[in-house]
């Protein structure tokens, strides 16, 4: 049975599953709270097959600081942990 994470998390089971996969608390809550999230996702290419520019643009969109000095692998890691 999923632990209750309070009113800020709508889907406690999904939140816990994402945390178990290594997602941050913020990202797990954001996904667990988005309407219809269980039906979306899995359509983006893996970070390793995307270009550095694509990763940089994504990092810019989500507000990762220091992205201009990051390598492709560092950008991918930062996006995974955001």
C-alpha cells in the first residue's frame, strides 16, 4: 500500500514508483500530479541518441543552470535528475 504523501501529491503509488526509479521529489510529484500522465510518456528518444543541441534546448526549457558549460553526457544526467 502506498504511503500518503499529503494533499500535494495526487497519485501516491505513481509518486513512489517514480522515486524508486531515481526521479527527484519535485519531478515525481509533477508527474504524479499531471492529469493523464499514466497515458502519456515514453515517446521521447533516449538522451543518448539525441543531439547535444537538443539536450541543451531541453535543459534550457526546464531551467537547468550551468548548461552552457556541460557536455552531452552531463546534460543528459542533469535532465534525468531534474
